[in-house]
């Protein structure tokens, strides 16, 4: 059959190719961007990149539509009408920066904490956190407080690293993988690739998740757990392993604090703390010597059970004894937890047997010589091929910190952390436990930088960021008794607390990429009202000034007073830094850049460069020279190359030194960015075989980590099964020490701060009538979307342009509803009207929907009646950022009591079938008028037509 001459089977796709890093989700894959006539023609994965190795998902390839979105902001804007009505005028950058500088200078001259500076899914937090430090405000954080801080903090306080960006399963060797609460958007390309490897060689994958989609759907076994009970399930597995004596005692003695002696003095100020010698070294009981010795010495024979008398007469037991006593108790037996978890007791026992069988009967041995921290040589590396991975499904509960810790304890008991086939750290992790950075902000003063970074890791009550009277210094109450270990801040509380002037009012709320009036907030209606609320006495807004920066017209834009328009990710320099959120893999460190592959066609500037400009205008230390001129006049690219956090350590690790021949640590190389461009926009270092495992105790790796600046010394990092930090806070709640919680929080702190993982009913669930609200309600992100960004994308909207409420078929029968029925969903905080879809593969007492699909009418320059606005919805309308009033009439944050992680997934609801009526979701809010400067979005997406037309013209005879 003759070929149709109108079809070009070999079109010229590009006239130029540039390498950069994707920003369509948090994976940060390497991409090749094909350009034609200066326009983006095609995006594909970079086969050489360490993250994705050429794999690209639908989001990544749809970056074209993200870049050319009709919702792109085009010019700086100044509000001229009431907040919320989208009434702005376009202004020039000089005016915009002058306004911002004036507002910020007044604050810095008087009270720097009156600036609340919070960023959303920003990937340059080392810059923004440093900027806040130089400004002098303690009120800085990013999105982690409403995303995954439980996961991060629990890992950093237990094993020195955590899931996702800090570590990964050994995809090449693991024989048994357990996924806890991992939705398909999380680290999607590496996980998809890894699951393909595992299933290809017959490894077993078990997914623990109330919802069977994505990874759960392809798992070999799905456990449809009741939301918020994952920790109880894990503790039952620990119970079974301990009773079966299936724990790796050699591993525990070598690498953990299992032998460390814990003082037993109930009621005393030292109860539950580690016994220490005069130099502060922790003690263990050497069974050969019959005495207490430094637990860190390499050649001792420490006891892990028993009670011993210290030289001063106090009693002490190894921490493993306390752990065993707790989890071997009947409270954690499978039969005792099965009903609450929704997992049969026999299944729990079987999973425990399978874990033990793979870990101990199918061990892996690598014939690789390595040297431990004490200089001892070993001729092989032994692996327990059981791995675990977890994410927001377990993190976003008010008991999530302990659940995350429990999963790590389970891995450690099996000896499967940092071994072949187990869970492996990605450099620059592991870190000392906890990392040595403590939060600054206790002292703040006009025109004075903070003494350190705003975010850090407390080791006891003395590190909390409190005023002299014990009240919180920070507007979000991070590092106060409401959330002592809040290492990512509490972004979901900023607007509420600022509106309520609790603990004080702010003057400027400055946000970046944070859709806090819609998708990224709890209590959506309430927050929108707070953003527009005025003081009855003065008539002024309760939050006086709001500066917002974004690349797109999100719902939040309408509530700002000043808009600083950002570039798209294809138009700017960016730095995926080891100082920030790294893209490393277990076999070696890596970092990357974004380079401008096209020039902006609008009057926009990258947020990072704008922040450096503002810093120079304000005269911030580190951003100005001695003569007052800008230190980084070339913007963010200038900063990336020339900034040094400490001597020789800068944002990028590759090609350092004057000649570009140093890596990790080295002087400034003025040609560094070109070196990255020449190397396809990334740098990667492969660890030597003898450095790849036992990183917490591997001398060759630890020496390398010191040289690279990952850690300050090459001492062994001892895994903390038992957390003395947690016990210090418990003791404070019991009345010990100079810094104690207020009375209304004392019982909460005492109950939740436990040195070993505990389980308790999530707070909201315990405070509402579960007969009135009998159903759990969850959200999760689809693989094809990444929050609001993706659901405005013309290509991705064609795949998923609306969402429904998914109900199990058994629950639907109880409710008398079928597919496409409309139902009213009510929580203690509000109600919504939505359409249902029934499904198998869902916990009976749980409903769920896709997050971020629902849009406010008129936002994102979409038509007012698009399906996302009229058929889509958010569960956010039902979720409160505050818990119901307690017995004392107080309302405190709806968050994990340890880290302040937003408890999105504790929501309880009731569902009722609606009478026939208008087929539109509720609530509906007034349509946002089109923003000045934006043209109506096209009704037909014909991007690419011009390329085809030109190709036809080029083929046609003259």
C-alpha cells in the first residue's frame, strides 16, 4: 500500500536540544528539551540522569503545556480593589520592588518577626531559609509541615535519615518490600522503575494502604488497613518477631543503642535517661567484665537484657529490655489489634513470618571487604533483603511521627537498614541523630541576623524557641509546646494565627508558590474569610500586607496586595542542591541545575533572583558588599556559583575549585555552570564498592562524608531505637527541669513524647462522635497530577478533569447509593455535595478522592464553568486546621503533637444521599474575574499546529 504523501514519518523535531531538570513534580528527573524556532517542541527523559535514567512520565512530557499555560502571570501587579476580587493594575518591576522593600525595611528596622515568610513547593529552601536568617525573622518555613515532616523527623531522630529523598529500598537486591501509605505520585519514576525490577525477578511487594490504586494495585498483596492504625499494625509485627526470637541481635549491638543503659528511677528527674560516665559517654554493661563501660567502645560484650546496679547505686536496664517488655505485651498481640486495624490476626502473623523468613533464611552476602568506624576489617557484607518505604499515608496523621518511628524500629530489628537488599541511605545521609543544627530565633532584634537557621532539631526543652514567659516566638508556634520538634514549621497555621494575632499580629505575610486560599490549606472557606477579614476598630485588614510570588494565577493570587510574577521552570536557573532537597541515589551523591532553555516572553523574573535583589536593597548581610553594592548582581546564577555556606562548600558540589577539578569541597569555579551544562545539567559521584553499605559505621564512607562536608566528624552514627530526646520532653511534662509545658498541654506532651514508638487514636477521631461521623475520608494525588500545577495543564486535564468520591461497594450498599448519585458529606467543620463512584479495593469504612482536581471558578484562567470548578471538589472544605474544643474550651492545632505535621488524614465524616437537584458540586464560591493582562484561554488546544504547517510549507514545491 502506498504511503500517504501528506504524512511525514520522519519529521525534523528540533533545531536545538538543551538539558535541564524537570519540575512537574518533586522527582526532579533529568530531561532533554527539544526546541524548534525557539519554541519548546518536545520533552523526553535523559537516559544518563541518575534519578530517572531516561524514564519520563505523563507529567514530565506535559511540561510544554505547563510552560505555555494561559494562566502564566505576565507582569508585577498591585491590588486596587478589595482583597479576593482579583482587582489589580500592572506596574513596573522598579515600583514593585520599591513597595516590597519599603514594607520589609520598616519591619526589619522595628521588629523582624512581624515578617512571616513561608514558601510552598519551592526547591530552593537553602536560599530562602538563609535569606530569612539574614533578614532576622524566625518566621520562616516551607511546605513540609503540611506534607511530610513526620516522615522526615521520625527518621532523622531514629536512624539519621528517612524515606523518599533521604533513602530508598535496594531495588536491585530486595526480595520483600513493604509499602506504607505510598500513593502513586510519590517519587513516581524511581518507584515505578524499582517495582519493575523487583517484580521481574519475583520479589514480593506488599502494600499497606486503605486504597487499592497505583502501587497498591500492582502489589502482590494489598492490606486495606483502617486509616491511622498503621503504627499499631507495625507494633504487632514487632510483637511477633520478638516472641519468635527473630531479631538481629548482632546488628543491634554493633549499630544501635539497644545495649545503652537506661536509668530506672520512677518519679526522678533522671528516670528514663541514659546512664553516663563523668565525661558524658553513655554506658553499657559489659558481661565479661561485670561492670558498666563506655557503650561506644568497639571491643565490649554488652548485655541487652537484665537489670544492673550502677556505681552510684542507681538501677539501670539496657534500652532493648524496655523495648522488649513493651512490644511483647499482650496489648500488641495480633488478636488484640486486628479489629482496630482491619487486618486479620492470621494475616499479621503470616506477614511477620514472611519478613523473618526472607531476612534470616534468604540473606545476601557480598564478597566486598570494608572497614568499620573502629578500623576493624570485614571480608564480606551481609544483607537482610527486606525493605520498606513509606510516605504521606502514614505521615499525615496526628500519630504519624510514632508510626514512622515504628516502621524504622521494625527495619532495624530485622537488621535491614543500610545493608544489601534493605533500606539504603542516599547521601548526604545518614546524619548524626538528630542533626546538630538547632532552631534559631530565641533572640531577635532590629537589623540583626538570626544567630543560626530558623529551622533545626531540638534535643531537649531548652532548645525550644520560646519567649521568656514561655509563649511561642514563632507565628506558627513551631518549636513551642504545641509542636516541639517541628523541623519543617507549621505552614498550615500561619494564616489562622496571624488573623487571630495569636501569639501576636504580623505586618507582612510573604508567600511563594503556596496556594493557601485553596488547595494547600485546611478549612478553605474559613481561611479565605481570614485573608479578607478587617479589624472592626481600624477598618484595616487583620493581615495588613500580603506579598505573593507565583508563575500562575492560582486561587491565592486574588488575596495578595502585591504580586511578583515568577518564571516557569524552563525559563530560569535553579539549583537542586545537596544543601537542600537532594536527588542522590544510594550508590552516590548527585546534584543538578535547571538552565533557561527559553527566554521569558513576559515581564517576569525568577523568584530566587528577586529575593537576592530585595536582600541587596535591604542591605542584608551576605547579599551586599562592604560598599553597599549587591553581592550577586547576576541574580540566582551568580549566587549558585559564588555563594559559600562555609569555606569551600557551596550550592553545587560538582566541578569546584579554580580549575573545576574538585568535587564536594573546593573554591569557587567561575565556569561551574558551564561545566554542568556540558555534563547534561547534573553531577553524580559513584561510591566505591567498600563505601556503599553500613554508611553509619563505614570508615571509608564516613571519611568521604567529612571530606564532602556531609558530616562534621567520622564518628559512628549510632541508631537510636530508644530516644532520650523524647524522654527529656516527657520528664518536663512530669514537672522536671527549668522549661516546662503550660498546664493545658502538660498531659498531651507526657502522653505523646515517649522514648519508644507508641500508638494512640488520632486526635480528631478521639474528639468527635464517631457514631455521628462513622467514616474515614482521605485524599491522595494521582500519578498524572502534582497539586494545582498539573490540574491546570491542558494535556493532563484531558486525562483527569474532574473527581468523584470513591466509596466501597459494600459501604455503598449500606448507604443505598450507586454510581453517579449525589451525596452530602459532613464533618465537624463543614459539608460538601459531591458525586460518588463505587469501587472494590477500598477499606469498608473509608471514602477517598483525588486531591487538587477541584478548582475555584475563574482561577488559573480557566473558563468559569469548567468541569474542575463545577464537578470537581476538595475535601479541604471539610478539614479544620484546629481541633474541636477540649474540656478546657481551648482549640489547638490539628496536627501531630510532636512535629506539628498537619493531620489531613484524620478526617471523619458522615455521608447522606441527596435529593434530586442541581448537578453541581458544593460549596461554590463567587467566580474570580479574569486577571488584568491575561487573554482568554483558547477553547481549542492547537499547540503544534504551527510546527506542522511550517513543515508542510517546507515540503511543498516552490
